[in-house]
C-alpha cells in the first residue's frame, strides 16, 4: 500500500499550526521529527525532500545500516532505548539522545563523548505512567538524575522526553508540562530545560497543547508499520 508522504506531511503541519494557534504563542517553534523505524532510507529521503530536517532513530543496528544513505541535510536524534555498550556506535553521528533514564547511561555517554571530542545533548526520559514495561526515570527520581549529571562535562541535559500510557495522553502531557516548567524555573549545573519531546502519530496535537516542541511521528508520515514491512519484501 502506497502512502502519500507529501499529503500526510501537509495534514500534520496543518494540525500543528492549528494547535499552536489555539494554545501557544505565535512564535513558538515545534519541530516535526520523522521516526524512521522500519522505513527504507529511500522513503526517509522522500520526506527529507518535503522539508523534514529531523530524523528519529530507534534501533542502533538499523541506524548503522541506513545512515550513510540519508539526506545529509537531515539531523538525526536517537530516541529508542539505548544500551550502554552501544553508545560508542552512535556517539559521532547523532546530535541528541532522547532516552537517558539512568546515571549509568549518562556517564557512559559522557565517557564516549569525551573520547570522540564532542559534547552530546541529551533528554531525560520520564516514565510518566509508572509502567513496568517501559524504560524511563520515575517522576520522583527525576530531580536526582538531573543533579547527578551535574559533574559530567561531555553531555548537556536539554530537557525531557516521555511516551504516555495508552489512552492517557492528555493527563500524562499535563503532568509532564508541570514537571518541565518546575525544573525550568530552577538552576542546575549542567542542564538547560529547553526541549520537551512528546507526542506521536495519535496524539501530537495534544502534545503541542501541553508545550511539546518536538513531536515524533512515524506512521502518520510513512504509513502503518505492517505496510512498511511489506515494502521491503
């Protein structure tokens, strides 16, 4: 099944602008990220040709297989669960890691970034719904994690990321907005609370309402995953 990437992007951009007009300041910037999990690089580059300049990668191995073929104008963030032993494979080619949920992972990113001679921007992943099946720091443990990164010189905490429980997007985004604004009002040694990354294909307009400035959209752009898998056959 062929999905019209151009038309999908027009709808998403319209929805984002409509949500901004209702709930946000006119000059607020909301970046649209294309999530590329299972998407062939050719289709990713079609989206880049339609003005997408931010890609989200979920799997290290898949990213390593596709990265050399991507449009060079597109910035890449790593958004999936990241094992410490795989940090070294992506540290020199992504510009942000969204899924930092422990001081152990933050320290390994810091170590590998120092070896690569870079400072890596990171977001702290919050398990806002307390789900056992999801990674992320608990809301109660978030401040401790922010403080814990204070001595790490080769990472910079730029904000927060979350994936809400199914059917609980609005209450989760409301809570995340509160956490984000509380932290932004404080001073931390190694953190600038500038980015709130939340909202996917089913709830991105709600996320914009509650302050998200990066929305991560895969199926809304490229079609349902089962069709993307069929394209590879």
